[in-house]
């Protein structure tokens, strides 16, 4: 194996990893978790923190 082949394999693996992360982040199952995280900076410090939505 030469360096060009290893770089090509690494590039393909990183592309697959990137696509998987994008698919995970945009999946509808993550919406409630991300919506709750988006509201954290806007919540008052007087209230106890909300528990994140867990998948069962």
C-alpha cells in the first residue's frame, strides 16, 4: 500500500463519518434533546435545571 491509497481510504472513512454525524444531528429523534439544549441559555438560574428527554 502506498501513501496515496491510505490517504484515499482515510478520506472516504472521514466522509462516511461526517455523513453519519449529519444524519444523526438532523434526525427527528434528536429534536427534543436539541430543543431543550437550545433553551438552556434562556432559562432563569432560579429554577432547577430540567432533565433532558431520554429515549426509552
